[in-house]
C-alpha cells in the first residue's frame, strides 16, 4: 500500500486527548443544575402557562368531616353531581387538602390559547403531590398520575388528544388521593395520618417551531420539545453505556466521547443544533435506528432475541397503604397502561391478582371494559393464576388451593381463559408444596425473583430450573437475573440479564421486567413464548438443573411472627371455614332438611381470607392502618362464618324433647378422639344426668367432662377408668402427674418433664424449659427481619408465682404469673388424665394457655425446651406434608436457617422416642441442636410502631411420644389441638342428624392419608349434587387407602384437580373406592350423588 495522498505532511495544531475525568464531569453537567439555561435542559419545553384565564380549577371534598379512617370516597358520578350543584370551591396552586389516605375531587376547565391550538402536542400537567386519576367529561377513567419529588415515580403529564385542544376547550375531572406511590412518602417509618397535600398544575405545549426556556428538573415534570426530548433519550443511552461497560472498553470510550461531542455541539435556542447532535449519537446508536424500530413494530412477534423485556405493574394489595388506596392505584396504573398500549403497538403489559381485577370491575367499570378489549387483542395480558400474590410460608394447603380456585375461576369467567403461569415475585420464601398445587391448578410455569435477596453468602445458584416439590412434581421456574422486578430498563439491567444469568449453558433466555410499581412484577403470555424457547433449548426441560424442596429466603424471617393477631386470625379462619364447609355439606345432603348449600356465602368467606393472605399483610410487614383493616376483615369473616355455621348446625341438630341438652360434634370425623372438654354449668348439662365422668371447676361456673368421639361419628360424654391427674404443691413451685407424664416447676422454670411409663427425663440439665426474651434489633427492615445475633442476647424468664386452680381428677391446671419489663401475663399449664390420643402408646399433652399484656419494644419472646432427645434433623408441619430440616449448623445454608416457618407443629425424634411442640396460631421455629425453640411475639416499630402492643392470647403444648415422627401421633394430635371438639350447649334438647351419628365418608387403610376438606362441588351452584374430598399423603410414603361411603347413593366417582376438572374415573365396588397414593400426593375426589 502506497502513502495516503490525504495525510498532510505538516501539522501546526497542538491537540491532546481529553482528560477522562473532566470529560465525565462535563457530561454530568449537561442536564439540569447550575447551567440548566445553557445545557440540554433548555431545549425540553417550548411554552408553559398556568394563567387563570386559561385554567379554572374547582375542588370538592366528599368527606368534609375528615377523620383518620376516611372511606373509599366518592365515585365520578357523585363528584360530577356535586360540581354541577355548585358545591365546588375555587382551588389555586399551594392549596392543601387531606388528611392522609383520603380521596378528593377536582374539576378543571381549560381554555386553550389560540397559539397553543396549532401546537403539535399539548399536555396537561397535574401534580397534587400524591396519586390521581384523570377522567374525561363523560366519566371515563383515562390515566393515572403520580406527583411528588421522586423523579423515578413522577408521572404528571396527561397528553390531550388533538381533537380536544384544537377545539379550544377541555373539561377534566381529577380524582386525587392523599398518598404517594409508596404510601405516606416516609419509607417504612410509621405514616403520619393527618398530612395535608399541596396542589400544582400547569398547561404546556410543544412543537417544532418557537422556543421558550424552562427547567427540566423542577417540582413539576415538563412537556418535552419533541426533538429535544429525543436527544435527551439519546444522551441518556450514551451515558449509561459509558457508565456500565468496562471503563476502558471501546464502546464505553466512544459512548463517553460522543456524549462530550454532543455537549460541545449543542447550542441553546437553536433547533438545528439538536438535529446535529442527534446525528452524532448515531455513531453509537446506529444510523436511522428509529426508522428500523418503526419497521419492526408491526412484526414484533417475529423479532428474535434472548432478553424478553416486559411491561408490568405489580401493585401491593396492601402494605404501606390500606386496601382502599389500592383500589384506586389499580385504576390509575392500568388505565395508564391502556393508554400506552394504544400508542405503542408492540408494547405488552401484564398484571396479576384476580382481586385487583375484581376491584377494578366494581369501582371502575369503564376502565375494566377497555381492559377486557385489550385482553382479547392480546396486548393486556393476564397471568398469575391466584386471587392475589399471597404469602407462601404460612398458608394451609387448602388456602393455597383456594387462592388458585378463586383466581382461575375469576379469570375464566371474565376473560374466557385460565392462566398457565404462576407468579409470586415478592414473597418471602416458597413452600415445597407449591409445584404440585400449581400444576394441579393448571399452571406449567412459575416466575419469581425474591430468592435473589438472600442476605447471607448463599446466593441462589440457578436462573431457569425445574423446581421439584415434596411429591416430585416439577414446575418450570424462571428467576429474573436482573435481580429486580421494577426495572427502569436501563443498560445496567440489560447487562445483568447475561452477567448474572446462572444457566447460560442450558438456555440464554431471560426476562426483564420494567415499569414503575410499588414492589413486584410479572411475566406475560409472551413469557410463554420465552418458555417455549427454553423448552426447545433444553429438550423439554430435561437438561435444566433442578432444585428440590423449599425455596428458603435468607431474609425477612421475622415475618413468621410479626402482627400476631393477624396470624391468629388466619389460623382460626382456616379452621372455621373448613368446619363450615363440612357441616354445610352434611346439612345439604340430609334428606330430612331443606338446607341449601350456601355457595356464595362460603365463596365470600374464602375471598375474605384470601384477601388477608397477601404477602405483606399475613407476614405482618404493614402499617397500623392495614393491621386494623385486617382485624376488621377477620371480624367480618367470623360473623359471616358464624351465621352460616349456626344455620348448618340448626339443620343437623333438630329440636326433640327426647333428645340431649348437650351435643358434641367431632369436626375431625376421620380421627377417633378421647378428650376432656369444658362445659358451662348454666347450659343444663350437669353431672347429675349420669352422662359420664365429671369434674366441677373450682370457680363453680364450669365443669369438665370426658368425651369420646369415634372416627366417623359424633362425640359422646363417657365414663372411662383411667389414672387421675394429681397436683403437688412445692415450696418453690408445683408438680403434676398422671399415668403417662409428670412435670415439675421450680423457681419459675419447668425443670422436669418425665415419661412415667419409661421413667425417662425429657429436659436436659441446666435452666430448664420456659419463656425466653431476646433483644431484637435487626440490621434493616424492622418488621421483616430478625438476625442471627439476636440469639446471643437471651434473658430466661421465670414465673413469679405458681398457683393450683384445678386439682383433677380429669384436669389439673396451674396458674403461673409472668412479669418482665413493662409486660405481664398469666400462663395456665394444663395436664389432663387422658392421653392426647386413643393410641395405646400415646402420652398426655402438656398445654400452655397464655394471656399476655405485651408492652416491650424491639424484643422477641420465645419458648424453648432443651431436650434429651438426640436427632440430626427436625420434622416441621407444612402445607400438605412435612419438611425435614437439619438441627445442626454444618454449612452456611444450615447456619442461615436459624429461624424457619412451620404450621401446627415441629418435632425432634431419635430412633424410638421424640418430643413435639404444638401451637394454635404461631409459625416461627428455631430448633438448634437439642433445643426446641419457637417464636411467640415480636415488637418492631417500623412500619407499625404499635405492632402487637396490648393483649395477646395463644396456646401451645408439649407432646412426648414413643417412636419416631412417622410412627407417632404428632400430626393427629396437632390437628385436634387446632380443631377442638364443638360442644353445643344450647339449652334445649336436640337430636342430631343421622349423618352426624353415622358419618357418611370413611377413609381406612393408611395412617398417612389425611382428609383436608369436605365440600360441595363448584359446579353444583348451577345444579346437581356432588361432594369433593381433598385428601393427601402426609408422611412421605406410598399408601393404599379405601374410601367408603355410607348412607349415600354415589353415582360416579372421579379424581379431579384443584379446579375440579376430571382427571380420571374411579371404580366403585360395594360403596368402596380404592385409592393409591404417591408420597405427599394430593388427591381430590369428587363423588356425584
């Protein structure tokens, strides 16, 4: 090659390279700041006005009386009528309105200036500090707005259609709420309930001609000069490339220097310089890249790639704001997305949570109808499958099922289809039962993200994988590698999609979820396209790695305990609605009754419970207002459930002068029970009636009786010879004993728990068993977190007094006083004469009924039992099964599990003996070595500074047992402890229905098979009679069982899924149905009668 003829021989310049740090600082100065009138900020707006001759604003307060718990507020028709009646008052910028959480209305009359009518675009800007929804003059909700000072949240512009502003006048209505994007704009601190919010409003317009100077960064977002705004996005892309790529990489360097060239080329008030700057940006972004994008938009489905960017708007159903605010959030957020869908044909948006769709349909029917249209077009996409994005640790198995049943039924009824992607991006850990439940509810795919938040060194190692549940069921799972479900779609997120992807060897596909939200996100049916690519890449998932068992989150473990009343409401509610369904089913099948199964009332009961299952409400990470709302919802539920239960019992217990004054119903009819019950002496049921063994209570107001409930029948008062329970008063405590166990309390601690039959001590030496108080000061996330070091701060509490209040022979009770810090309470320790089960080797239950006035701050109350049982793992109750977890801390995974979730019990067992802790409303455990420990109360102060303060009531028990867990009666006793016998002392003689005396369904053959639910079929509301029994194998082994049906004519039997679609027929032989179970299998049986 010869010398270039263009290369000059002489050089008279003195030009050196740019100083990189100075270049970067100059780039940083090109937006806003001190030089805003000279940099790119000066090219954002063309004109702005808020003159009174062009904008007239009226204000109407639908709740002038105020108060700290304002309701939902007025809907548009009420507001319009109020303004038409002259009830509006003039409003100006700077006016304040409130209080927090209230809803207000504004009417805006806009007279468009003549020169603005010719503009290319006109935007109405509204900033009322909080959130708002814009309506047109016909009452259609059009778009949500968010004010305030957080740049990433602000959305204050509403684009006026040209036909509106060109005619010269516009009328808008604005529904404004006094809350921000994330509640009260105070982070996770407790909110202030009486804040007032100021108003800011403007009209601005943009076109390609004419210039006016304004700031980009201000208290009001501005309307862009369209070319200037396009240059802004070009410049942002360049600066992100320069910042996120390796600093010395070629692309990072050229991006940085092109951005500097733009800063040098730009001239204020010169539209031509904007065009020149955009040409410079093409050196990096590509020539005519916007034209190429426009060409691709009509064929967006054919575009190939590995990163699937999806719009979303997960909205926390309640968190730092109450339900009433969420109802408005949904309308604002989704109406905005409907507008974006109209403007960008390639855009796809998804939202989950059937409850939120139901609210939208009820409160904003016009928005819902527009949404239905977009769903049919495939642009607004419905996924998630459940009623809402629920907690995944504390729900019972049946609660999980009802989340899917309610959700899928709603989606099918409103949109003509079910969801096949299960979505829980923001939940604090995931039960190993979920893969099976989700697959039985029509879902093949699962999307999540939260496990990426693991706090310790155990970063979750997978991105796309097969999650395998307790029973071996798998579900194709994707966890976005962007480690974010609220992405702003910046270049840093795009980089993470590959650099943080753990399965690139199997499949490069990944999801990126972008869009403003208040925590969470979700995939779309376009995700199904991605899932299809994944399945293709991995031979239908065969080459994907797998994760077996629970997805444990190494953070937010305090949520197993925070807001104890909420957790008690959940457990009580789950038990109550199960009893309601069973008794209503029996009553509806009783030929001597005209009782009609209350489908709608039971659906409302479940809808109320499922609403309370949300992943911040049930865990207790909510503000005080939400905790109050939950208490009200549980009270509403109890009232409805009680009304339905009374009607069912009235149909099953008929007045009969030859009947009984007291009837005991066994709500666990598949389990034989022998228990001591407490009966009010004013009921007329007395010992003098010869109904069995009785013990008159020392206060004279109640009596104790022995009740025997056969499996498959009602319970009866009985007399049975057994060794009585006795009490001994000691100088420094007391002791109790019966034929199976004995206990000793000395110096305020439980120092001995002895198996009488085996002469075995169960408490190891030392301080004994009892209550322990820990300091609870987590590093972050007060209501959410508890850190391991709290275990280094124990204060072992002792009873200040121990008094004998019942002395047998059926029941002995010690009343123990407990006082510490600012708290005090009473613990009633009960030992009955009978064993906890009719099993011949069963031991008695030692029960602790606790009433406590809890007044501590940043303290954690637990109960611990140091035991002589030696075990390497513990067995924890879970939804539809049990979990084994190590009690040692050999690895970092085990060290991180210092606090875990469980339901009704946790058990440690060696080869031939074990001890279980059983509870009636708690979910946190921390078994370590030989110490059984479970969590009772916390006292965080953020976001609710009154969390759990005041009266608390709960019960727990210690159950020693012969054999290991699988051969013991722990699961059966824990169930009975949570589902007490129902003593109906109604003062009149009644005769129970034959269906109560002789229960029509009997399950025999395997101790490991349990019945969770008995209900009527969903389709029965339209006609027909069917009974659904949800059964499952509890212990983790194969099982054969036989379901017998007595007194009913069964026409057909089938195995159905959770949605009650038939999976396979079952053969009926002599009213008997043979059932075969895999380990931990859920099997739902439908009987047509």
